[in-house]
């Protein structure tokens, strides 16, 4: 079973009437389905993960299921739209259900990632693995997660620094049974950087964010003083600082996905719960370097979307992301939030034929946003899409 976040909403940090939503018909043109997944045995299915773009314009990613044994795939989509399955996960000790995208080493072409299940160490269906897929197609398990020491059920796409070290999170297990943040060094050493499980948060989610100084930023889905999740910083020396603890009130709660950072050091993310019940469809927030949280937009669950998922992007004063529900057809949206105006524009409403339930975050290249939708499409098994901004 995939680790899912509570499908609940989040709240405003100010009066509801202080926010604006674009007209339902104001969607941007330029949405293209790049690939419809066909399922096993020759293709993947249910892609809930971010994609990665290489220098040649190829799109790389992982589907949670499908492939030769229906345990997931690693795929590549060429600029002409041709899809190639690079690897089909075999399950068992080799891993299954990659609940995160792939990370590229541009010097070698090797890909790295994690699977939620597989491996050994006492978990039913396995506790997850960290893997490498070499450019020549050789697949290797680099680490089997041990729930007692390493954590279990890794999630999100690994982040790579300039030295080749990889960083990620596991949603459960670890010394305090609340998940872990970990490093897999360029020399092949696995280390737990922090074990969650109390006032510091519980169940880290999404992709870690790496700044120029080597500090890591992320969010936990729950835990903290009020049990509604946290935003944290993990220094290059391994010291964890809780930057914000959600209260489940007007600030929302249960963060989902990874964070973005602007040039001034402000962090951006999304939540899934409003504890007071006034706006139960999620928020987009800004967290200043001084620790002040501002709700930029609260979803209403209608044409504007509801229940955001995946990491967010911040580009020139705008935040981009996806919601798993709402929109014109209630099948999810791609949205843009203007930080200064605190207003939201729906860039695309999914209709099932072009995808539905877009849980992944977005990446941008050459004025196009790229992502996946876990369902819908020609065979109702998910799609990869692009959207001209």
C-alpha cells in the first residue's frame, strides 16, 4: 500500500474574502499528453511521481506499478514522444512500488531512486530499497532499508549535491519510529542524518530541498507540538531545527510534498488540513526566514481545485503545483498562485481523458511545466503531460 497523506484540507491565515480565484474559463492553452500508460507487461501504470528532464530533452521517471511483474517501471520519453521502459522492477529483494522519481547523474547517465517496498529486514513486503540503474542498463540495490536503524518506506525523489551525495527521507521506522532523513554518500556509505518521532515531527514527506550551503529543508506530515506537522531545516553538520510547527487552526496542517525557496530565503509549500473546518481543501503557504507563516491561498474544493499534493515550484514570484481533486471536472488541477496578490489561477483542469489525480509535483524547462497524473488517460492508467506556461 502506498503511503498517502490525509485527504483533508487546510485553512486561511486571514479572512477568506482576502483571496481571489481566477474565472473558471481562464485556463492556459498548451496542455499536451506526452504518454498514455498502457500497463503490464510492456508498460508502466499509475505514475504518481515527479519526472526528471535530462540535457537532451528526454523525460525520465518511474511508475508505481506496471512492467513485467507489475511492480513498477523506470521509463524514458524521447522528445519525439517515443517511450522506452528502461527497467521493470522485479519485486522481492530488488524492490517494488517506486514512490518517488529518479535522480540523474549527468556525468554518467546513471539513475538513482528508491522503492517503497521490497528488500528484506523484517517488513511485510519489504521495507524499501535505494537503487542505481546504470546507463548500460545494469540495476543494483545499493541499500536495503532496515526499519530499526535506517527507517522504512522511503518516499520522494532523491536530491543530489555537486559531490554526488544523495539525500532523501523515509516515511516510517528509524530510532524513534517516526521516519528518517538519510544520506547515501558518493563513496557508497548510508547514514541516517536525523530520526523523527516527536516534537520534531513524524513521517517526513516529499523531496528534500538543498541550498547552496548544503542545508536541507523539508516537511513532516504530522507530529510536532500539536501533531499537525512541521517544516524543518537540517544543517550540513546534521543539526535539525524546527522552523515552524502547524497548529491545525488557521495555519492549516498536515503538510504535503516538498518545498521551494526563493532568492530571499522564503520557503513555499502546501498543506492538506484546516483544523477549524472553515476551508477543508488545503492551502499554499509562505514561510519567511524569520519563521512567519502566511497563507497565500486556501482552496475551496470547487473549480479552483482541492487537496494539493506533490512538491511546489517557485518561479519569479509565482508558486506552481497540483491538486488531486477539484477543477472544472473534479479530477484535479494544475494551479499558479501569485505570491504578491495572493490569488490563484487554474492553468489546467483534468477531465479524465487527459489524466486525473495528479499527485506528483512539477518540473519546468523552457517555459513548459511537466508532470504526471496517476490515473486517467487512454487506458485509465495514468499519463505524462506538459503544459506551456
